[in-house]
């Protein structure tokens, strides 16, 4: 199963990425093994979607990284963003 994960550094910074092993990827980020997030730890998984097909997950990840994808994501998690400060 392929997953698109959204991890949060703080209320203003999120990272969207594709992975086949979500648990391992989050551990890598939190252990400082990923250069792009090494200085932003600790990270918190706030949202993920699962896709059966690899191509579908990659397509969804690309969409979520667009302006409209981020609008969708922030609208979907509006309540979480209003009540949580990471």
C-alpha cells in the first residue's frame, strides 16, 4: 500500500511526501536521517492517505503540493490547525 503523508513541523510548516512504509519514513524523519527535516524535529504526522496503486499515490502527492492541493489540505484540517500548535 502506498501512502501520501503530511508531517508538521509547526503550525505554519508542513511537508508532503510519498512513501511505501509510513512508519519507517516517520522514524527516519524523527531520527534525523532526512537532511531536509533534520533541523526541524520533532515531527508529527497529522494526515495521510493510502492508495493501492503507486502511480495514483504519486499523482495525489503532486496535487497536494500545488496551490489548490494545499487549500484542500488546510480546509480539511482547519479544526486541527485552529486547535493545535506543534
